[in-house]
C-alpha cells in the first residue's frame, strides 16, 4: 500500500491497539465511490459543521480529493 503525504493535515495513526486522531486529520474523499459525487459534495459541509459544533472549532478535517476509476484517467 502506498502512503501519500499531501501536506494539508496530519495522519491518523493506529499504534499499540489505539487509534490516534489529531486535531486536523487528513481524510481522503473519493467522489462518487459507491454514491454519486453530488452526495459527496453535499455531505462534506455537513460533516464539517458537525465536527465544528462537537469540538467547538478546535478540530477540523483537512479534505484531500483522490480520483479513482474512470475519473483518474
């Protein structure tokens, strides 16, 4: 498996049986992976708002778009 460092956030790690999630994790979004890209586009701000309200603005996702399948050509 290849690791890609985009430089936009911090890597989520699994060490010694525990998941370590930083305040600004990088999360890869593959638009249209199993659902329509319009759902991905609509869902991202909802997830961002939920995280903002849950953590009082102290945490946020750094989204990284990755294309797969036909879109990657």
